[in-house]
């Protein structure tokens, strides 16, 4: 069985929901992620697939799990412990 989450539309609504909840504009998030506003809009609309590094960066920005961002769970809690999340240098380079 093949499941293609990237093109299924799962999570694209969550992008808009989280952006609005945090009162960010598409342009602001695009700048944080080093993509154009129009590209970010395509992510939200589901017309452009989101690569794994971007899902990870969004989870860091919103302090939630990647599964939550992707719409695979309704539980936003990160799974990496109570003592906080230590972002590696490589991961921190994903976001501005």
C-alpha cells in the first residue's frame, strides 16, 4: 500500500489555522522560511507539496509536533520530552 501524504492535502488547512492563530502573514512566514509569499500561499492551498525540512521548520516555529502540523494528529504536543527541545545548528539554519 502506498500513501502519499505530500499530495493528499493533509495538513494544508493546519498551515492556515496555525498562521492565523499566531497572527502571522503569509509574507512573514515566507520570510522566516526563506520562500516567497506566493510559494507559501501555494503550500496553504495545497497546490505545492511541502518537503520534510519545511514541516520540521514549521513545527519548530509553532512549538508543536510535525505530526500535528501535517494533520496526522490533533495532539499538538511534541514527543521529545519535557525538558525542552534543543535545536541543532543544522535545524536552526532551516528558519531565520
